[in-house]
């Protein structure tokens, strides 16, 4: 259903979408830590994994923007 809508987007649109999604999820985890992270006392482990994944996504985001700036 979404393919026709998403197909015509530019690389810049995708980079901005990635940046906004990353900001949204960072806000969600940092300020509004979801209660299901604490399932069976696993809050610290889950939070650690999520922060590592967000760090990886942020690194990818920086690389995407730097690569775009070089073009």
C-alpha cells in the first residue's frame, strides 16, 4: 500500500526521516523509558541494548549526512 507513496522520495527526504525517527526514539528511551523494559527485572539489560542500537543508528546517521555533504 505504501510503495507508490514512498517510491518517489529523494535521498534527502530519507535522511531527514531517519534523523527525525532517531530523535523520536532517543526521546522515548531517554525521557519516557517504556515500562515494558522492566519485564522480569531486565530493565538495565534492555536499556543497555537499546542505547547501543541507538548509538549505532546515530553513527549511521552521521555517516549518511557526511557522505551527502561530500556530494
